[in-house]
C-alpha cells in the first residue's frame, strides 16, 4: 500500500464502519431455512433430496468443531480493579532503540503517527489510551488497524526480547470495545493454548503458541476481528471500555506483571 | 445448528458488509448473506479442516452477492449508504460538522462506486471490510500479488475520482 494513500485508507476504514446495514437478521433467517427446508423457497437448492442422517451428523460435528475452535471465553467478575493477583512493576523496562516504520508496514500495524496524535484520536473517540508504564514510552504508534484501534510498538531490548525476527519487542493493541459480553474468542490452531489469568482485578486470557484471531465486541455491539500480528504470546484483557492485547516474547507471569502497570496517557 | 448459528454470528458483520459492497443495495446484500449462510451449511462437510473459516464463508457470500448483482443487471443502481453520526461517549457533532462529514462520506462512497469492479472488490475487502491481504486473496480467489497491485491501483484511481477540494481526513470525526 503506497504511503501516500494513508489518509484514504483511514477514511475508507471509517466509511466501512458506517456502512448502513438493514436491521434484519440474515443469520436467524438462514438457520430457519436450514431447519425447515421443506417450507423454504426454491432458492435452497442443496436439499433437493433428503439429507442422510450421517451427513447431517457430519455437518453438525463440523460446525461444533469450528465453534469449539472459536472457543468463546466469557469473562466473569468485576471490572473494578481493587486488588492485584500478582506483584506490580517486577518487570521494569528501559526503552532504547527504534521500531522501524518498515516493521509497521510489514505487520500491517496501521498508519504510523506521533504518539500524541494516537492519544488525541482516542480522546476524540471517547476513550483513553493507556500503556504499561513499566515498559517506558513506545517507539512507534500506529492507527487504523483494527479500525478505531491503536497499535503501540516497543523496540527489542534486554528486557523485551525480539518477537521472532519482527524487529519489535512488545506490541500493545488497544481497541475500544469489551471482551466480557461473550465477545472474546480465539480461533485456535492445534498448537495454541489458552489460560484464564488476571490483570489486576480483571479477567484476562493468556494465549500462547500459534497465531490466532481475537474477536472483540465493539461499542456498537458489532464483532471486530483482529489477528495476531507477530505470532508472539498474547495477553488479552479489558480495562473499562477498552480491550488491550499485549503481544510479546515474555512468559506469562512477566506479561501479566507488565500489563498490571497500565496507566492512561494524557 | 445452534453451534452453526453461533459461528455465523462471529462473522455476520463482515459477511453482510462484504455482500453490500458487491451488491450496492442493503436489501440485496442481506438476501445474499442469507443465501450464502444456507449454502455454506450444506457445504460444511466439505470444508477443509484447518483452513480459515471466515474467508471461506465470505467467498460464498460474495459469490451469492455477485450473482444477485449480475441478475439485477443495469436496472439496479449501486449506492452505498452510510449511518448518520452518533455520539459515542463524547459530545455530539455540531449540525454543520455532521452535514460536512455526511457529504464527505457520500463523496467517497460515490468515488468507490466509480471504480472498476475488480479494483473495487479488492479495495472494499481490504479497507471497508477490514480483511488483511491473505484473507482478501482467499475471499476473492486471487494471488496475493494481484491483491497488492489492485489495491494500489484502486487507491490511486480512487484519489483521482475524488474532487480535489474534498478533505478526506476526519471523515468520522465530525
């Protein structure tokens, strides 16, 4: 994507969010047609003849397997931070170096902007961008991917080992939206594990292993899909009305410690 | 069946948007999405284990939308409509700002409608629906290189189609 079109890409993303869909429910309508094919219109071509029971079982099993892979994780409990499970600040990171803009492009992090501009965009959209104070200032800020979200990247250092050969030591994605309305799911592969942990008093998900996809329920109730960028281990949690995803090469406890230092930027 | 409905809910928004940018009509798009969901169910047993479900589903829905668009022919107009501004936690936009933002959206939507179909498909998948390059390639059945080049050409053409004096930045900021 040529850089000269960055503004156009942002505008298109915002346009996509506002595509005016009808209030109908095509999912319910489709499920109704599948359940009662004999009353459906002729456009349901597949069930010309009765579907054998074995085939129906295979279809149901395939759907169930896909949903199991989507692994919806419901986050229970209070969202008010009262106490923390784990110590805070045991990971202290001193930032040195830069995240090359090329890394942002290579991993489709969005459009590079000054950090202040990312903070301002979040403010204008009605949410506060926060970063883990234990990581110091990020080396790069990117907006627009996912739409409405912000990616902050830190350079690799002794405390933040490089994630693969990405040129990035820590990636924080902040998205307005919550994970506790049945919204967080993960399209796992066989090499992925998920553990329920806590960041402060908030439920969080530690996703380790293969790349995965996170689904967030945004402020309008729509589901937003976002794929892991760097195939690093990922911690996902919600603070207030914002969902954060921290991707790094840190182990679980280090990542949770770092996430616990989340502070709003102003 | 409940499992399938749950699965569809995860991808419903992307599927409806994908159908809409192909059809250019919200009503036709929902019909196409519905048909696509039904077809996907009957094709589920043939879904390759380990493959990504979303591009597979969106491809089926997009085919349905394309068929509808084709059968509607020239009598059907292509017009994307956009939701009005809604206050989201902050102050509501001023009436003037809302009118300007709506105008910018309509202008960009009209320019998008003016793109050749092949470029519009790629631009819509990548930037309106929010698919990445690999997903777009899978949905459209194109090599990634083609997606990349069509996206670049589509964006350049889109900019040419926009009036020079319109500022596209801040389209949602009114």
